[in-house]
């Protein structure tokens, strides 16, 4: 399909981008890697009058250690860069792994982390990992800068808490708790590079079999990426065994309202979620490695 004409503004700073967004309002869109935006424009799902590019903004793609440990990832860091970064692999191997599961090498090398989060798609791979890690996002708009927990960022089906004139500038990832075990399981119906029908990220801190902390992020099932809070609570303070793993699967299946689409029915998603939660908890409880 042929793209309709649009104006292209190359910004040299975040301030210039927010000013341009404010000037054009609903008619303007940020473009980063373009892997989500351009197909939407080709399919006439979006018809922006102006594309506001932030690709040339200095420092917006930096991958660095956070001031108090953890990581600070610039919005323009690509999934390829994040998945290959020695710093990310050391500080947040769950995130490196989840970013390495995005699509194909070609898409991973263009698609940015900021674009992924702002797209707000449920079947995102980094989102469940970042939710389980309790990451925060930094956004800048004409009214100034603010930080919000990722748990409050996704507001609905392809919807986020970004205002029209705001740019996501960075993602802050807290340090992984000492001794934490992690896992990202992605269920794809056909090929490895498909989007997740169920994407489950888990971080557990255990004393032997006793669960001190459970963090679970989910993609592909609900209308947006979500935290499985009730399931987390059902695990914390308990001894993890086959029974508690199975119970957690039941809590998760009851906690989420699954979507239904051509990829799979709501019942199928719910069944897969039940199985995935049971499996990931049982696996991590028996020291089933980090993957
Ligand atoms: C073939 C294919 C397969 C895919 N498979 C997967 C997959 O397996 N897993 C997965 O997670 N994703 C997948 N995706 C989705 C896509 O790659 C991601 O959502 C991508 O990360 C979007 O990033 P981008 O830089 O290309 O964003 P863009 O396409 O440039 O932008 C996406 C949206 O975010 C907004 N935006 C971008 N950056 C900012 C910012 N800094 N501040 C404010 N708004 C911003 C744009 O205005 C637009 O609305 C796939 C896409 C394709 C085309």
C-alpha cells in the first residue's frame, strides 16, 4: 500500500519534539524505528499530518548503569542493542533475554524500546519483563518532565498514559534483587518470530522453597500488558511445590480477562496462561535455571 503524503520534522532535541507535538496536536506522531507506525500508516489505521523524528536527538539511545544500580535505557535503544549489551545481560538478564525474543534480527535492529512501550501493544515482549522488574518510564512534555511506574503506563487496548505532547525519553530498571530467579516464557502459535499469544515474565526470590517475593508480568492475553498482582500475592510467603504452583495457575487464569482474536480464543489464552504460570513457578522453585 502507498503511504499518503505527510510532513517530516527532524528534531535535534526533546524540547523541539515536544514543541512540534504541541503545535500540531492530534495530527502529529513521534517516529522512532517506524516498525509499528509505518505499517499502521500503510494500512490507513493512522493518517498523521506530521511525523516528528527523534532519531537524531543526542543521547536518547544510550544504555547506561542507573544512579542507584540497575539500568537507564534511552528510549531509542533498539531491542538488538539491549539484547546484546554486556551491561544489560549482567544487570538485567531477563530484559536482555525478552528483548532478544522480539520478532526477527531485522525488526530487532530497527525497533526501539521506547517505540515498543508507546505502541502499547499487549503482545509486547519487553513489557512483561519490565513490569516484572517494576521499571519506571521518564517522559517529557511541554509541562515538564515526570516519571511514572510502568504499572501505570498501559491504560487499555493500544493505549498509554502519554499526553499528546509527551515524549518517552528513558526507561529506568531497578536492580534485580540478590539471588532472584527469573524466566520469560513466550508462547507463539506458529513461528519463533511471531508475536506472543502468551508472554509471561517471572522474577522470584526464594529461601529454599519459601517464596519471599514474586513479580509476574504478562503480555498477549489481556488488552494491554499487565501485572498479575493477585497471583503474586498468592505466592508470597508460601512454600512452593506442585500444589502451590497449580493454585497460582488457577489464580492467574481467574485474574485476567483474555482477549479473543484470529490468533486464539479467550479460553485458549486462559488455558495457556494457567499452564504457563504453573510451569514457571514449579520450574523456578526447583532451581530450573535462568531463561
Ligand atoms: C514483522 C513485525 C514483527 C513484530 N514482532 C514483535 C515481537 O515479536 N515482539 C514485540 O514486542 N514487538 C513486535 N513487533 C512490534 C514492533 O516491532 C515494536 O512495537 C517496536 O518496538 C516499535 O518500536 P519503533 O521504534 O519501531 O516505534 P515506531 O513504529 O516508530 O512508533 C510506535 C509508536 O510509538 C510512538 N513512539 C515511538 N517512540 C516514542 C517516544 N520516544 N515517545 C513517544 N512516543 C513514541 C509512535 O508515535 C508510534 O505511535 C513486531 C513488528 C513487526 C513489524
